[in-house]
């Protein structure tokens, strides 16, 4: 119930990942199940990768992973059959298309060793790439519900890219809650950028008449 007054506020809350209803997913998320090869690919290079392709875009994403390993499997997990052109591209990249449903992820602790498919067979896999749905935090959603804050069509906080200011004067946002291009180094830069703008505004305003 405490009230805090401020001339500027910076939202740097990130996003909330919604865990997929898949046995073994939640305990391995952020460890052996990740979404960005530029953040996590080098540590697991040359090992067997898989992509949980819940959308056609993630099937295409599998081609990118060939930069880190020669062993990539696309787990289409009930997705509609692939377009012939896309299937041919996967074949040229020596990427396996696995249409059987995934029922369980197994491995010691938060590590991943294998993916168990609907017929009970096991697929070796040490790094699974997935993109679970995301939602804004309760604070951001409350601001949106009050019609004070605007989101982009993709559900991220809308900001002025030059100033990092939201649609609410004096309210700024930086990091993953503002962009689908989510990475720690990008979020750090956005936070520094926003802080510099805020610092500049507060300092300069002190000398205004």
C-alpha cells in the first residue's frame, strides 16, 4: 500500500514465459531448452539439436541452427504437413523432419538427453530450441487495462525507439518487454539508453526557468 512518487519511471520487467504442457519442459527451460542460438548455441555446438516447431516460422528457424551443429531435427509435433518447398530445403540442409508427437523430455536434472515420441521411441537430443508463449507482467497489464499504456500488435510495450518513452509521458520501457528480439546484451543496451535519456531530461530540466 505504500506510495512512491517519481518524475520518471523505467519499466525493465521482462516478459513472463508460459511453460508448454509437455512433461519435462518446465524444469529444463533456460538450461537445456532455450530459444536463442546466439545466446546459448556455442556452449552446445556439434551436439544433437532439435526444434519444437509449434509454428511454420520455427520450422524455417531450424535452418539457422545448422551453423552450430550438423545434427538438427525438426519436431513438428502435430503441425500441418510441411509445404513441399520447405521440406525440400530441410532435406538439402540434412535436417530430419520428425512428425510424431513429443510426449516427454528426459535427462538428468535440468539436462536433456532424449526426446520421447508418441510411439515410445527415443530421439537423442542435448539442446532443444523452443519459443513458448509470453505475456506481460501483471503491472504492465494493469497499465494497459487502464488504457494508459499501449502495446504493439505483437504484444510488446510500444516505445519511441529514439527515447525509449512509452505512450505515457514520463514512463519509459527497456528490455525484453519491448521487443521480440530478446537477448541479455540487447536488453542491457536498451536499459542504458533509457537511463541516459532520463538522466539528461532530469538534469537539463533543473536549469529551466
